[in-house]
C-alpha cells in the first residue's frame, strides 16, 4: 500500500484484511479502538465496539442459561456461529479510518487480501488445529 502511494492507515487496514484470510481465528474484523496520530501531530481516536445494526436488540444474543459461567454463550450459539457472530462496528471502524485518514478508497485496500487468497498460503499447525476443531461450525 505504501509503495502504491497510500499512507500508514491504508497499509494497516490492508494488513488487517490480509490477516483475516491467513489467521481469521486471531484477527477477524477488529478495530475495537484505534489511536491515530497524523504527521501534523494531531491525535484521533476511533471506537468500533458499540455500533450494531438497528435490528439488533436484546433478544438477538440471549444468554444461554445452560452455558458454563463466564463463557458468554448464547441461545442458538448466535454469538459464535453464522453471520450474527461478527461485530459490524469493527468493520465500520476500518471503513471510517480509511474514509477519514487514508488516500485510498475501501475498494482498493483489500487487494493484498485477494492476492493472498487466490495464490494460497501455507497453513501453520495451529491453523490446522483451529480449522479441525471448528469443522462442524464451518460446515
């Protein structure tokens, strides 16, 4: 991203997109809180923790009364499996960082991720174990 004329924000978001391909169990769509210091010395903070779709309400992630204490499991495993298991505020944080501070558009930044996914990459033993343990959920 830097060689193509982007800045550190573009590079960081591109790296996060790429890591979601090669280590999705460790990264995911996360920009919970970002502190950005610009070249002019200005400081900005972005928080992506508390944003959720309007359709999200208390019943979406109802705690499972049979869950082990401290696990935060929900009825139907909605917080762990499926499209509801992703936190949309985190992705919004990436988009907002790019919109406000990166010269590239969102459509341009995921290209390293796409190249990595299309060329393939060598999985670590840890990744293999994670995929194996999650095979039923992934199916």
